[in-house]
C-alpha cells in the first residue's frame, strides 16, 4: 500500500490515542470480516492479512489447498493452476494467492469501515476503563488543559488521560486557568457498556473526605474515622469524626499543628468553611454538636421514634443556629439524618 495509507494510519492512531500496531490489528480484523462477506465460502483460517506499519507492508492473501479435482473453489485449487502461482506446488500443499485491496467490492469496503469504526470505539472503551480502574471514588490530581469561554467547562488531564469537568461540577465562584493543578473526585464511569466517559467532580461531598484522608495520617491509617459529611460546595462543609483511640483527639488531628492540615484543605476548596464535629452515638448530643458554631441549650427527640427533634438555643444565637438562608440548619440535618426544628429559649410576645 502507498505511504499515504500508513501516514493516515499513524494519524488515526494519534487522534484516538491508540498504538499504531494495535490499530493495525484492528484494521486487519475488519478486513478479514470484509473478505468473509465478499467470499462467504472462504474459511477464516485461509485468509491472511499482514499489515506492518514499521516496514510499510500491506499484504492480502488467500491460502488454497492443492487438489486433483476442485470441489470447493473458494478453498481449493487445481495442481495446474497452483503451479502458475508456485513451482513448488504439489497435491496436498497450500499456495498463497495475493489479493489486490483496490479490487475489493464496495460492500466489502463498507463492511471493513464499519467494523474498524466499531473496533476503535471498543478499544477506546477498554482503554478508558483500564485507565480509571482503581481510581473510581478516589481523589486524584488533575491539570487544567483549557477552559471553554462560552460554557466554563474545563478539559483536564489525569495521568495523561483527558477528562471533562463541567461547570456544574466546579466549585461555585472558582476560576480555573490553564496550567492549574487541582484535586478532583472520580465519581465513576458513565455508560461503561456503550460510549463510556469518566465523571469527575469538585462539588461531591466525598471529595472533602478524600482530602482529609490525604492530609490527616490518623484518618488514613484508620485511627480517626469519618462518620458523616454534609456539604454546600464553595460555602460550608460539616464533617463528623470519631477516634478509636482515646489518646488521640479526632478534632485536633484534623486541624493539625498550627492549623496546617485544615488550612491546606480549605485552600484546595477555595476558602470553603469547614466545621469539624465530634461524632457521638447519643443522637441528641450529636445534633447539638452539628449545629456548631451555635450553642445549644437542649435537644428533644420525637417520642414517636421518627427522626425529628426540637432544639432550643439562646435567643441571641437563633440566627447563628439557622444560618444564612437556613444553611447551618440544613447541613446539620443532612449530617445527622434528623429533621431539626430550632426555636429560641424565650418567646418574646409583642402587644
């Protein structure tokens, strides 16, 4: 085949991030299927397709068995005709008959094209799944390649693989720039059986958990356990922690010496506030802590067993407990799994 074919093959491999040799194998498989369609009686083992990008070699051959009387013209050849191909031909041997790729019928060519297209998609699927195997539900570093001005969506590279971070999965208010190195959470592979794509996020609550695992050795080794997380990305997160070792302060471990650990996480999250809450198996105690930074006077759990409660706070702390647009109360409710009704210590009556 001409040099142009192999140049096109190399370009196709580069565009799809597929090794040229692997792509050549895929194309060979596609051509075998095309020959089978054009010559349905030919046995697949008699079809020989050799594509060697390194040597610039492209050969198509049909192997036929030399027989005295031809009964299967697709797979057999007479000795008289075989000797025209090879002087060494004899009954029972095989001879290789070259095929001209340019003489393929239109249907055969179209079949090869469709097969190759399908194989490339399958190869891309396998490559993507292999690249992110073991990274699902993990926090990974990514480099910003570019940001689309119209949509704000960003193209990132993760271990030399491109991934798409849509605007809705970016932290509200953050401005990504080309060359930025950021942490993202790998949510998972979307449509793994068809046209897969990797979904990554900066707003997922588990990004906070993974960042703490990276920064806090006591969480990574299991001494301190993250019990629950609630998050309003870009604004505030609450993380409930508990220590298995009474000699290890869970909150202190998360904050770190001179607040170094918590500050590193806040910096990565673009200034997002983080409340570290001591976890308690006593629901009332846990709810009171979850409403931090507000003080709580009392927590009364519903007697009917429903996960709801009434919380009383000092009069001057009501707005703090509820938070701006109810955010603090909502985060506390998500963290604890309780519906929380907050009221002041004293009811002021107005005449």
